[in-house]
């Protein structure tokens, strides 16, 4: 955006505003991209305009409806977005719509908006599925349940995880506490690599409405029930279609220590307070996966 845009929107930093379709985002990293800013808003509805003021570490998103904007501001008021370990502040703008020019920066913003909007095929629904199916392709290094927990917990409360192999592919089922978290993580992580050039995540919504875990071990975990027995290291979910899919023992107990984490510096969401998976994950995740997001 150009200098005129900066002057036009200078006043938004002063205090809270009434609901508006335009969202004001502050404290962005210096190297923020248009795609990262757009990714913050896409889980809540269509985005009709974008203004990125890199020099001021600010951005403005115009949502297609005031309701979508209210959902976005309400969500991030309790689940603060973090971009490259930097808290980002989301509030209503004093402006009711964005008026942008045809500068090269703005053309780039519009191109990113068109590209992401066309790939955003998830139809807005009242309650998105809370269960994700995760397939890890090109599995050159081990991926553990704890590693997945740390990656996916950046987007919300992870309640349960089950890992297994099916058709010679490493897969996982992961349940969030709410559909918005599942939708946000799918949008951001689908197609990303866990390690450089390998371990690619393919994420889809599962037809299952919840996961039933019987044992807490390296193959399955219910973070809401820390008292569950460890069993015989057998993943356990009471669902006949999945019963034959579990093959214990192919995943190492710890992620490959020498690999470099390859997620791009895209947005991650975490609650405003201390938080990892469920209520008990902090005892197991933080120390075992130091290279994760």
C-alpha cells in the first residue's frame, strides 16, 4: 500500500470500535505476507478486500458481512493469533469499508486474495466437523503423536489423537474441541511439510463426529482423561471400520532430532494463556519436540 493509504487509516489504532465489516490487525511481523493475513480471516467467511501496511506492521481485512467480522473478532479475543511467535491484535476498524488504489502492492494483495479465495472450498457451516483425518505422505522421518499434538494445538484445544497405518500410509485422527479450530488448522496446514522436503500433511474432515480412545500411549491419547491405562501400546478406538487399520510399532518414539522443521512462517493460533493439547499435554509435548512450531 502507498503513503496515502497509510494516512487514510492512521486513526484506527485509537481504542475499540463499533462492529464493522473491516478488521484492523496490528503488531504484525516486518516480513508478513498477504497470504498470512488472509489466512487469519478465511475460516470465518469470504474476504472482499485487503490492505497491508507493512511499514506500520498493520493490515485491514474487509469481510463479506458484519456477522463474519464479528465472529472473527470474537474468536481472536479468546484465541489470540500468533505469527512467528509474535502476538497479533485483532479489532474492528473505525472504517466501514476499504477503499484501495491500483498500486503494485495493492495488485499483489488482490492477486493473493483471489488465489486463496478460489482455493477455499469449505462452505461455511454452522458447526464444522471437529475431527480431522491426517495423512502424512513421503514419510522419511518418524512422526509421533506428540509431534502432531504440538503442531495442531497451535490452532485450538486438541482433545484426542489416534495414529495408525492404513494402505501403507501413516495416518492420524485428531479431534478438536470446536469446529472453528479444526477448520483453521486444515486451512493453514494442509499441504505443508513437517520436515524439509518430506512428511507432507494431507488433511480432510473426517466423517466421524468424535473419537473414543481407550488407552493413553504412543498410539492413542485422550487429553481429557489422563487416568486411562496405557494398555499394550495398542491404539484403541471403538469404530469397526478402523479396527483393522492399526499397525503398532512402525512409528519411532521420538521425532528425528536432526531434521529441520519446515513449516513456513505462516500464522499459528494459540490461546491468550498457557496451553497445549487438552489439559495434560504440557507434561509430554514441550520437551520431546523442541523443533516444532
